[in-house]
DNA sequence: AGCTTTTAGCTAACATCATTAGCCAACTTG
DNA sequence: CAAGTTGGCTAATGATGTTAGCTAAAAGCT
């Protein structure tokens, strides 16, 4: 029996990819094992179980989302930064719906939980966007939550097929970006 | 063996309540059967299975959400209507996280699917809010999607414990309502 | 190299859960 | 009150997550 050369990172990466393909609910240990060329129980040498796998996929997803949004924002400010961040976030969720779904409903176990640090990085990327606007200190937290709500809400509704009519969805998203930009400038 | 006097509606209502208590993922047929005082296989006399149960819970949730939002809006217009609708929607999601989660990711099978009609009613309630603003015909769909995105995004992020810092969440929500009202008035 | 230790894979077994089959008593309807 | 329908039951099956215990491959040491 030759070894497969797995490690936790490889298992988690394969799990995230599989979740994107078949949906988070369709991600089973058996399917993942088959994907990485191993029998199911062998996965438990690398991850603690389904819940642990989910947390690790979530941490990976948040980290990648932070990279995507942070990278997109670089070199832009104001409306351009807002648009770049929002587009990057939505693109990430639409391309990686399974791993993004894994991030919902988890509580970081502590300040050094990878989940928490990745989340902080993502938050930091959105915070950088707000620096391009003149926002009172007391409004920053509210504005940040608004940004997250908009981006998360729009992206997950679209990913869940929540928009029914035929009006172009990309157009709606650009409209939403413009709406938010005007609002942030007028605070 | 006395009969339990169940019917599909009772099973679905109990399932929705149970989903709110233990989370949608924790809703098992066995748990639901115990809750309604029956053995597991008996549930299949009333619902087709877990997927069918989920769809029916979703339809119930959308219908109840439509009632809540529609009722809250009555008699108000403009900013008051917006605030009433947003608060009612968020309150519904926070009080009924399980059944709301059941609504995500489903495609109505046709125009007379209860899921579709309930969804239309909920959409209608939000559309009514927009009538209190002077919005160009071409912007209505975009504005509606914005409303849904921000209500859905904020409520689900909060329900999923997605807001980390200590800034008061209710305050952020009111801030978001005010932000949206100003924006809609300035279109 | 050869020996030991660790470890990543395996098979076998078990628990939980959704679902189906088939039976029987309780309602309903004439 | 007889006949049919139906809502409950037990038993059984298949899928899935998980643990136990074995073994061979890799890694480390002399």
C-alpha cells in the first residue's frame, strides 16, 4: 500500500474544492476520501472529523477571501476601492459557494483561532475601503457592518438563486455599489 | 393505539418550531417524530421526506415573513414604512432562524408552487415600501434587490454571530435604516 | 546498512439517520 | 354495522460518520 502523501492542508483544500462543486451539504467524508484517493477512515488521521473539517475549510475560505478583497483594493481609494472590494467579494462567493457557506454560524474559539485571525484580515480589507471616505469615528463600525451586510446579503442571495426576475443581476450590483458610494460620501 | 391526529400542516409547523430551536441542521426526522408523539416512519404519511419537509417549512416561513412585514408596514409610508419593514424582517429572522434558513437555496418548481406565491407576497411587502419614495421605474428592481440584500445580509450575519465587536447591533441596524432612507430619497 | 519508532494507510465494526415494506387497528362512509 | 381508507406501528435496508485495532511505509538513530 503506497502512501498517498496527504496532510491536513491537502485534505482541507480538497474538501473546500469539493464543497464548491457539490455544495456544503453534499460534502461527505466518503466523497472526500474518494477524491483524495484514500479510504474514508484514513481522513481521520488528518482532520478530527466533519466539524473540524468544516472549521478548517471556513478558515481557508476567510483567508482566501481576505486575500482576494485585500488584493483588489490595493492602489485604489474612494469609490474605486469600494467597487473593487465589493466585486472581489461577490466573485469569491460565487466562485466558492461551498467554502463560503462553511464560514457561517461558527464562533471563533479564541483570539488565536485561525478562524478569528482570517476574519480579522477580511474585516481589515473592508476597513481600508472606508478610509477613503470621511467618516466620523463613531460611524465606522456601523458603516463596516453595512458593507458586510450588503456584500454578504447580495452574494448569498444570488448564490442561493434568491433573485427571481430577469433584470440583470450584475447591473443591480453595480447600482448597489453606486448607491453605497453616494451614501458614504453624504454621511 | 390511539391516533395522534396529525396532518401535514401540524407536522410542518412542529418541524419549523424545532428547526428554530435546534437549528436547521439539527432537525432530524427522529427528533421531529418524538416531538409530535409518533414513531419516525409515521411522519412519511404526512410529508414526502426530508426534502419535502424542508420545502414546506420554507413556504411556511416565507408566508409568515410576508405577514409580519406586510402587517408592520400598514399605515406607514416613506421612512417609517422602511423602518417598520426592516425591523419586522430582522425580528422574524432572529426569532425564527431555523425556518428562515430553510428558505435559502430552493428553486420554486413553478408559478403556483406555494414557495413561489409566498415569496411573491414577501416581495410585495417590500415593494410597497418603495412606493413611498420617488424612484424611477427602471430603478425599482435594483432598489428592491438592495432592500432584500441589506435585510437578509444583516439579519443572517447577526443570526450567525457574524458581528464580532461590542458596538451595539441594534444601533447599527437603525443606522443602516437611516442610511438607506437617505439614499432612497436622493436617487 | 540495520534497528526502532512513528505514522498513514487499511479492514472491520458500530451508531445514527432517512427511508421503504408490510401489517393492523382506528376512523370514515355507505 | 359492514367495507374501505388511512394513520399508526415494527422490522429491515442503505447511507454516513466514527472508532478500534492491525500493518506496512516512512523517518530517525546507532
